[in-house]
C-alpha cells in the first residue's frame, strides 16, 4: 500500500544563555545562529528553543532578560519552552518577558501555587505543510530549589510527575487528528529518557527535544519508540531534523538528524547587528572597570570536572577562612574562558548568581562520606570542585583523604561552604545527609557580590588537582 508521506523540518536550540557575541574562543554568537537558522529554514520548517536563553552575558543581566528576548525576536523562533534560568530575575518575571517576546512560551507543569492555573499555556498546535503538530512544554522540577532561594514570596509550583502532565495534555487533545506530537523540554537528558520510559508506548509522543543538561549527541536516542535529542549548549550549536511523516499512521516514516556548528555562517541581519552594537556600547563604559589582574587566565571547559576557574573560586570562598572547606558546582561558572584581567563585566558574566553563600557544620564522618560520594560524581553534572585544602588520592583498592595535610577526625566538627541552591540539591539527592547538619550560617546573601568584594591578585589559590589517581588509568 502506498504511503502518504509529507516532508517537515525542525531546527532547535537550547541553553543559549545570552551567548550573543562571537569571539576567538567560542567562535559563534547570535549573529551566526541567526544566519544558520535562515540558511536551513524554509516554509516547511519550525524553529524551537528548549529553554534557558537568559544569564551568561552582562547585556542580559543589565536589562534583566528584556534585551535577550528583544534580540531573539530578530531570530524569530516559532516556539520556546521556558527554562529554569528564565526565573533568575524573579518568580513572576517571566510573565513580563513573555510580553516582550514575539514568539509564544509554553510550559505544562508550572502552576500558580494553590490553584489549577498554569503560569503559561501548556502546548501549541502548528499547522504546516498539511500536518497538524502538537508541542508540549515541560520545565525541570529543580527550578523549585532555585525559587526557594529568591528573596521574595514564591507562588510558583513546578510539578515533577512529568509524564502525568503530558498525559493530561494528550487527553485534552485526543479529539484531534495529530500527525506528530513533540515534547519540548527543559528537564535534562536523563529525565528526558525517564519521561520516555514512563509514557505508554502508544501514547502518541514521537519526539522529545530537550535541554538543561548541555548534552551533545551524535544521533537521537530511541526509548520506548520516542526519539530523544538536544543540541548541546550555546548559540554555536543548532539541531536539525529532516522528517518524513506518514499521515495515514500519524508516525515518523523516516528521519535524519544532525548537530550543526553555526560558526561558519555569516549574518546579513543589519537590524540585529545594530541592536547588538547598541547594547554592547551601552554597557561597555559601565562595566569595563578593572577590578584586579590575576597571575594567569582561567578556563572552564568541562563543568563535570575540576577546572582552573572552579579551583580559583573554591579557594576564593575560603580565603582567610582556615576552618572552612568550599564546594563549587560546575554550573556556578558561566564562561568557558576568563581573561586574567578581571573587570566588573568579567565577574557579572562569569559568576552572575545572586544566591546565598552558606556554611554548614557537620561531623567528620559526614564530611568524609560526602567527599567520597562527590569523588564518585566526578565527570557527572553533580560534581562539586572542593577547595585546595582537600586532597584525595585514589588507589586501586583504597582512597586517602586529607584536609590541610591531616586525616579527617570523624568525631570532630567541620564547616562546609556551598551556594544555597547547590546545598539544597546535594541534600535533596541524598549526597549529603541533611538530618546530620548540626548548624547552618549564611556567610553572604549574594555570591556575586561576595566575589566582587573579595577577588584580588593576592587571593591565595592553588590550581593543582584536588583528586589524583594512582596505579590505574585516570578517568
């Protein structure tokens, strides 16, 4: 029997993080992304963004995301799922940003607390090339931890039973003859896989296009009959689906997917160029002030392991605080390369978060357990780089942990520093036993301000590895 096949294309980005300006290191920015989208786009193409367009540029921070949406209007996405960083400037701030956007925002699992009212429309229906396509948005429930840290009342509830929220929408749309159903998510790759596993094989979802975990894939992952993909991170990556849809069976007959580097595409968008130039000029005079000059440049190429930037910040947090041990999550630093000439702009772009810096007091056995778990988390998104007063030597059959060149006394009390958000994540994931925390103290209400006040060329820091492997291949 002859199949009724219809062509359709999807372009997708995620975690752009206000990555506006191309440079020698990242090689691509918003102009290059715009040019690549225009190159591959035609009348039968939809362009989606899977969340987190905010936070990563001083232009974004200065205008609290309004500049970012204003700029992306010129790239003309067809749809965006909200991400956790869209809440960085306030729990209800995304509703203002939605007014700035010329493209719709969706999210099915974010509610106004105490009601059944969603903060955004949960889905969008597109009609393109004779196809009827449903797109359902989902936001990571870890956003709840972020909202807890904000110094305002929070009336937002992010539900974590993702598959149940999808099922609600599928039930609502069951009267429609949908040719394709897509979940546009900001959950992270592992949660996307779990979502696909939790959905019934015949539920109708065909594709999950994700973000949040900054995962690079060579090809989509097939789970429970559902294709799962995302486009790495930043403006220099663009996911590209070429699809053949069987309109008789409402299924994907064939597909090709590729991850495109945008850096070779040159934009002719004069309006976008003008906007970028104007924003850049407005902030340069204010933020070019030199704060200090470090002995060397810093890098943060891989957030899942020790980097010179994470080592530097962990030591800065404990500078002149001999009794503390700091733990810095890889996501805390937002720039890949940090020039040794530190300006106000450097600090605002590299370490932009206004989270609290929190000290907790625990017994030595709890500290030792956490250090072992944290070492096991090396090369995962859960790893935290410890300050240099910690040294961990891994042998084939043993692990040797010292603090200030001494063994940890399991009966002694120790003081650990975290950002409030990461402390909440560590206890929630049971990497740290929250019930065993003896006391908690806020060292600073604003990590960004703490760094600004304490950074200097005289900061005593060490770039040696905290974790060393012996007698085995280093992982």
